[in-house]
C-alpha cells in the first residue's frame, strides 16, 4: 500500500532485480545525443515540457537541440532552458545522460511539435544522425495518441457571431490535448461539413473516442463558459459503383469513394454497393446483466459474439458491430441495460 507506506522498498527492490536495464544502441559511441520523447504537455509559464528517455549521449542546459520526426530533421532548433528528473516532483539536475529519463524545457510553444516518438538530438550533430542513417528507435507513427483520430464531429457556436471565440477556445484546449485534430470548415449552403445554411461556420474536430467528445464538450463549458453544438460523429461509408445500363459513370471519376454526408450520396439511377465500417466492441459487465447485454448487441446488429468469464461476478463480452450503431446511442442504452455497471471500449 503506497498510501500506508507498506512494502514500497520491497517492491522497488524486486523491480531493480527483475527488470533488465535498457540495451544500448549498437552504434552508440557516447558522443551523439538521441533522446526519445515519451510525452509532452503545455504549461502557460514555461511552454512545452517534454518527458524524454536518453538513448545515447548526454544533454545539458544551454545545448542547442533539433527534432527528428519520421527520420527527417526539422529546420527549427531550440535552446535547452531546464533539465531534470521527475520524482514525481521535478528536481533540476541541469543534465541527463544515457539510460536516464527526465524532463526537458526548450522553449517550444506547441506540444504537437514534440509528439511521443520524436527524437531530440544536438543541432551540431543532426546531420550526422540523419545523413549517416544512425539507429533510431521505431517511430510510434500514426498509432500515437493525437496522430490518428478515431472519429470526427463538427463543432459550431450556439450563436453565429461566436465562431472566433469558439475557435480561440478550441485552439487553447488543443495545447493540452494533442488528441484533438482541428480543421476549419466553411459554412456554405453546398458544404455540409460546415453546417450548411443552418449551423454556419464551424470546426471539423477529430477525437480519440466517444468519451473524448464528452470531455471536450465539458472542458469548453467549464474552462471557457462556452456551450457549443457538437454534431453526432460522422460515419464514413465506402461506395463502390457497379456497371449499369441506364447510367455510365464518367471515366474521370473514381469507381470507389468514401462519403460521410447524405449530400454526397449517389443520385437515383446509379448501381452501387455500400460498405460500412465495423469495429470490435468489448463490454465488461456483471454476469447478472448478461441476457440484457446480449439482446442489446443483437439489436445493434452485432455479430461474432463471444463471452468470457473474468471472475465469478464479471463477464467480458466481445462482438463485431457496425460503427454507425456504436456512435449514436449505444453508450446510453448500455448504461440503461446494465443499471450503469457496464463499461465498454472499441478498436
């Protein structure tokens, strides 16, 4: 128990004995800095704080560093202002060496400039690292939180003239929530993404999941006193056009396209096949509600259903389910069905 300070030393001793130290890079000669960003966040007074793991070399305050992302070096460089360890409070050490993990403050203003998986190296050696193709840890790529949105929704102000205020608030939220992907949309009658003539201009925002949407909406209200219209998440459908005697599709148009809005739906007279996205749903709930949950899954067009006991009181339910049935009201119906005891996630 950490709260009662019981067994802490014993646990840490076992970790030190059982967990092996990280392996050094094969081409590490001790002179080239390669530090991998594990996490980053924004603080109003200090800017971006990066949590890094030093894979080779060393970093000191005053060093000039560059960022390598996807094997390519960025043009900008930054001066290291502060370095230290997280204990969990910060302890300034002014330097980090190979094998250590700590924090770095280098004057960045946007955490998206140092996403998890990017590499920090000294500006004077960046050409050596990239040009000589030195070993770099595999990038976390598009699977990193904040680099791949699971679903998209349009966000609009309650009043038409409040768009600028909404955009400023969302941009501020994104400083501490790199999971947001923001695109401005134009509110015109022929652009349904922007809300058409009814909702007006808005933002197309990418989220990591349904819970992320609710957290985003609540933060707008709590931190900026803004109530926003958040449309239901858009579901992409794949349309494959089929040969037709009554209509010949122009050769310059693709035979397969992805649509998200009814305005993009093929007009009458076309022959086409519709494919909708399917996700795997995992539900954890008390066994007493098994019948209700299985019935809900069937009602939501679920298939490939499986159940697995977790313990004598809890079961894990898995099923494949159309994404459109998940993003609408599945969460609310699941809570009603299980009296609030069930939880679920998707992949």
